C-alpha cells in the first residue's frame, strides 16, 4: 500500500478522479473543496493535506485536511485504513477530529486512537439528502440574489448559524464571503421588502451542487422561509442540469422534517469524531 500526500490540488484531483466520479454525491464535500481551490474561490492560509492511497496503479482511498477544517474522508477501502491513519497521524498530529460516512469514520477514529494514543468520541451525525420531486409550500414573500450590499447581514447570519450549531466561529473572513456572494449562489427570502432568511449553494462539482448554509434568524422561524427558499435554490440548481444535495444535523428534527416535506430524500449518514 502506497500513500501519496500533496498540497497541489490539481495533482490530487487527477489521482482521485476515477474514485470520485464513481460516487460524486457521497464525495460532495471533497469534490466541492477541490473545485473551490482550483477556481480560486478558496485560498490557502496554511498548507493543506491532500492524501490518496494506492494499491499498485489503483487508487483505493483518499482524504483531505484543509486549512481551518478537520480531516474529511473519501472512500477508503479497508486494506488502506491503517496506512492512511499512520500517514495522517504523522503529518497532521494536531487534527481535532475526522468526518466521513459513518462506518468509515468510526473505523478511522478507532485506528487513530490506537495508533496515536489520543482518545476519540462521536461528536455529531449529519444526514446527507438528495433532491427528489420538489414541493413548494405557500409562503409569503419572494427570493432574490444576495449582493455585496448584503455582505454584513450575510456575515452576521453566518456567524449566528455557526454559533448556534456549536461548530465554532463563522462569517469572519469577509473577503471569502464577498467572493461567494459574487458568484450569485447566495439567496435571501424577503417579506415586505425585509430579508427574513438565507440559503446558498456551493460550486457545481461532478453533477451536484450542495445547498448550505441555510439560516433563519430566531425571530422569523416557524413561517416556512427556510422551506420555500431551500426549494427555490434546489429548483435553480435543477435548471442548471445538476442534482441538489444538503446535510442536516441528525439531532435537529425540525430541519429534517422540512427537508423531507419539500422533497429531499435520505442518502446516508456522516459521522464526526472529535479527538482529545
């Protein structure tokens, strides 16, 4: 088993292309990270780790550790796990956690603890959904594309969403957020001329575009704004010939209920394990 590590996203993309294309929906996070880095939408504040595992000429696994994020796993064949964990313990010993499809993430976390001596625990689980036939609730208001004039509001709501979810500070990188808004993929739902909700979608990658973030401020919740705006964004994605997908926290019954109600279908679970 040979493990290759690079900070060159183009080299990494070439190495994993075949595996990624076999299941691009499962790999939406890594596919989007690669697309954003290659397009310049994301810039590196520190070196990233792009890892691939190879059995002779066959790629059998891959994972990434990009600046400011924890380890994220792609497909990893069982025979590659020990070599991959050993390599990541060596090059990213301070990693705070790992995320991936639930069974793979669990196996990785167990090996991380065994090899590094650092304990791990299940922190949270996310459901991955894909769009089916969409249903549009009757909600007053209309959608509009966010503009640079909305930068402060989007940053405030992004920070609030991260704070409420417990995933750490968000919205602090104004330049990165401005670049994202400029793509035309950030949307606001307005009622009586006033923004009441936010939904965005990520760069297209291998036939899919992932919706997120989705946020409604506390005082506006319960009115269907997240439902209608998410359905609107999913329809926009569909008109571009892409499939829409999104994540929802498994322990958030409200989010899961509204996504199912507008036509999203469960694909699989992703688990996040914290180290230390």
